[in-house]
C-alpha cells in the first residue's frame, strides 16, 4: 500500500514537471520565435545577410509587426564571399559584387531601389522585384572587380572564400 502511494506521487511529480516544460516551450515559441530568423546562413553585419537561397539581403526589423522585412541586394546565387566591418565582396554564379556597408540604406527613399523585371523560366509571365542599390557596386566582371577593389581601397587581405 505504501509503495503504491509513493508510485502515484512520483508519477504526479513527473506529470507536473512535463506539463511545466511543455508550457515553457510553448511560451518561448509564441513570444520569441516570430523574431528569430531560421533562414540566415551568414550575418554580415549592418543588417546584411546571406540566406539559405544563397542570395544577399538587407533586413529591416518592423517594430509594429515584430517581424523582419527582407530586400534583395544580390539575387544571384553567391558562391564565394568574404566581409569585414565595412565591406562585403562576393562572387555569384554570373558576376562579382562589392557592398559598402558604411553607406546608409534609406528604405523610405525610392532612389534606394532598382526595379528588376524577369521572365519566369517556368511560367509564361514576367515578375518584378526590387534590389537595394545603396552601397552596391556591381554586377562586375573579374577585371572590373579588381579595379573597383583598388579604387575603393578594399583591403587586399579580404579574399573571396
């Protein structure tokens, strides 16, 4: 009889502990997960990121919705890159790119953006998207990339990896 009471108490403690853990996890998911970015592969700093689709984005946190807004900077698939406090250098499958992170991005200024129209590979229609061009140098070929590096005095130890 005594062992049965002890066993019931142990089961009750375990059940209460499990419920407490589940509630804690649910609270964490509800309050903190909407602001977490699951797609970021590399955070370059100054709100620039390399995402899982291998594009470079500029992200801006919206305090009202508590979510990030994402803007393309380099839509091409980035194969190599490197960065420091000021610069991001990248090589996509087609071109080279340089991003000066010290140049402010004003999302309220339409001159910050270029609109790009592309024809869909799969659908018989075109679509458009905006690219942030503030601080962006590119697309460049390899010679223009090296000339731009020299012109902007990008450190020679910053190599594409």
